[in-house]
C-alpha cells in the first residue's frame, strides 16, 4: 500500500497599506523558507492594497511536525 504524503502549509501576508515589500526583502525571506524545506505553491496580490499573500507547503514528517494549538474555547 502506498503512503499518502501529508503536508503542512504556511500562509503569510507581506506589505502594508502604506508600502509593499521590497523585492530584496521578499527574496531573503523566500530563501530562508527554502532552507527550512518550504516550497511556494501560490502567490497573489491583494486587490487595492500594497500586500501580497504567499502560500507555501512542505512535507509533514515526524522530524518536522509543527506545534498545533487549539483556539480558546475548544
């Protein structure tokens, strides 16, 4: 039987109402993510703003399991 790959996702918004993120700064962040095993799967500009959302994923393994916390009230 084939093992199913489980993924962990990261979604971050960069930029602000007043200014977007500089290309050099974004490149540095993405290189750091790459070193941590993240792969960008999507990016999109948020309409009428200077913001961009970046979505990345990496395999969820025993050695890379993220700490998950439940929201209050659960």
